[in-house]
C-alpha cells in the first residue's frame, strides 16, 4: 500500500463514505445471512459497518500486520480477523451466507488472480448466498493516486462475463461514480 492509501483508508471521512454511500447501496435488499466473509478489509472501515448486520464476520486480510491490527481493533466482538490469501481460502465449501469485497479488487495484480479470488468467493458461499462488492473505476487521477502501488482496475463490462463464467447468477453491476456489484450462487438443485 502506498502512502496515499495509508493516509486515506483510516480516516473518518473514508469510513463515512463507505457507510453512507457504498455499503447501503450494494447491500440493499440482500440477505447477508448469519456468517459473512469480508475479503481485503484493510483497516476495517467496511468491517465496522458489516459486523452490525451479521452474527459472525470473518475478515481475511493478505497483509499480516493489517490483520493483526484488525484483530486488536475488533477483539471481543463478532469479528474474526485472519491473515490469509483470498485466492486460496482455508474454509470448507459452503461456509458463508455472503462474501463482501470493497474497493480492493483493483489491488489484485492480475486478472487471473482476481478471477481466482472470485472463484474462491463462489466456492465458500452457501447455495443462494450473495457476493457483494465495490471497486473504483479506472481514471487518470486514480492511476496517479496508485503511483508505486498495484493498480489493476476492473473493467465493468468484462466483469459480467467473468462472473458468469465462474458460475455466478443473478448478477447486477452498476457503474456510476463507483463500480458496485452483486451476484448470487445458484441454489442447490437449480
């Protein structure tokens, strides 16, 4: 993570933006279930909002130091923060009612790794479970913001095909100021 991210992601303004603009929009009308997996929570701005909407929230963070900070921040709550690679999750199939990823997918360095992460999200979802997410849209300003950092923006039009190819159904993608997406795992027997 570059210095720009370090300055932005822990701010009250960033948390308020997620809590007021992104998370309500992408989760509206979605049953998150009792158990949710959040991939790439960073400092936990979305985690704080999500934990009040599920019984158990597992936050998987690639950076071990960030995962340790999350464990300390959410100690004694319904959040379990773990260090791990979301392209190879250590959870059994059908472990979670929902999976969320918020403004992190563009930090995954290749399309193949992004697809592996999305495939793992599908694998750990229960039948009928929902993937909810958001990401930034490509721009020159965002490219400059990510100087010295991984920046691999997701093309909204291609995301639909990618999610379909992986096996997701009922896919909704909205590209406005931000990319918002949700997709459902087919119910068993459908």
